[in-house]
């Protein structure tokens, strides 16, 4: 089966500019996750969707970050305006998980490496 | 706040040496536990997971992990490492009944041929 797709793979922007990342999860996966991974740290969950609804966005800096998953399939994460500290790898993952009571494995995409100058 | 600690940030071993990477979490309830691995140039992939049952879990490529509830630990082990095990290893925890997924900071393993 095809894996989680992300684009672009690399992006370099200047501070105060805007940027958007795209993710297409594995077909049939209900849950989609966006993570931020700063160099030397583990992935930090930014937002989690169950189908097209948000179930957790407690760590999303909502003054500058936004995300949507309009049709319960692919998703876009946007940063506007970007700051130097947003330089990181942005990972998308998906899982089949249908309810909070169930547990399963996340499958990760290759990530987008963002550099803010 | 819930957290996951991986105390070994960098580990260097020679081939055939034994490996043990520590993982401790802070959460008093039931948890699901994972180890993920990221090989150079590749994306994160699951190594093994524990949901319930036998606390000794076997994963891919000869890795295993033991859940010790009293110690809030889920350490990763491999009896004899290979050069191809060079990678970064992440421990992750999901408190049961939640959607939260909490990762540790990772351990970079370098295996010398």
C-alpha cells in the first residue's frame, strides 16, 4: 500500500513569510496527525484530526499556525507569519484508529524540512 | 504533565555488543507503549508496541522491550547489534482512552563496524 505522502520535502523562507505543507494519509485512515520535530528533540504533536474533526490542538500555536482536513482525507498545515523558531521538520502521520477506545499504529510520512531565515 | 524520558541521548557500540535503551514515562494510569526507529534518510517506523498481555514484547529485527509497570519503564533491548542498527530510536506513550501521543527526545545509536 502507498505510504503517507507529504510535500514539499524542503522549504526555505524568510521570517514573516507564509508557508503551507500538504499531507495525504494512507487510504482509509481515519486519524491524521501533524507533528513538529525540532533538531535534537522528539516529535511534538501539533494537531490531531479524527476524520475531518479536530480532537486535539492543545499544542498548536493558534496565533500563527492553522490546519484543516476538509474532506476527511488530505490535510494542510499553514504558518503565517513564520518565525525563526519555526525551523523544524514537520511530520504528518496517519492511523486507522476509529475511536478513542481503540489503539493502533501511526504511519509517518517523510516530513517537510522548514528553514526560516 | 505527562512526559517521556530517554536518558541516553547518544550511544556508541561495536558490532555484536548488547544494547539497552532506557525509556521512562510519567503517567499513573494505563498506557500503550511504542518504540519507533528512524534510519538515516528514512522516516519514522514502528519497531514494536505494547498494549496489554505479556510485558515482554518482541519486534522486528531482533529487538524486544520489557514493560515494567512498577518502574514506569519500557526499555528496548537487542542482544547483538549490527552496523545496520545505526539509527535514532524514539519511545512513545499513549495514555489509554486518549488520543494523546507523547514522544521522548530520542536516542542516537551509532554502531561501529
